[in-house]
C-alpha cells in the first residue's frame, strides 16, 4: 500500500504548508532589509500541479513561488508588508494544524485496524 492511498493528498499538503510557513517566516524576518522582495507560494496552484502531474513537492514549489506585490511600496525597495505576512502566516499555521490533525486521525484508524480493535 502506498502513502498516496493511505493519506491521499494530505501528505503533500502538509509538506507544502510547511515550506510555505518557512517562506512567510523568511519574509517576516526580512521586513526591514532594504531591497528584500517578499515571496509566497501559491498553495492551491502548487497542490493542483502535484495532483495533475504527480510531481514532487519541490517542483511544485519552484513553479508556484511568486513575488508579492505590495499595496504600499517602501522607499528602500522592500516589499514586505508585515501585517499581510503575519496574517498569511497565521492562516497557514491553522491550515497546517488542521492537516496534521487529519493525518493523526488517519494514523490512529490504521493503528486500530492493525490491532484488530
């Protein structure tokens, strides 16, 4: 039995969310770095490309990482808007936790089935 049939798309979704969280954290950490260009991973497009092509998460991330367009550009060329990044980070963290909870439940079901409960 492969991981795909056990966990469906949730394994790839968890890895994508983890990578996105790292990218958003990098944006927040560089909020005051002159010339830093904020990037984000288009989660839905990346997940769709994995589903459609059966590709790797790394390839999906590379093809779906975009520079963020700021609402109010700064004088020093930095495109990080702290409120936007913090909101995206919080939303992604909630979605990450939800996916993780689903996977934990699925693993619990499999464990109970193997034990014959």
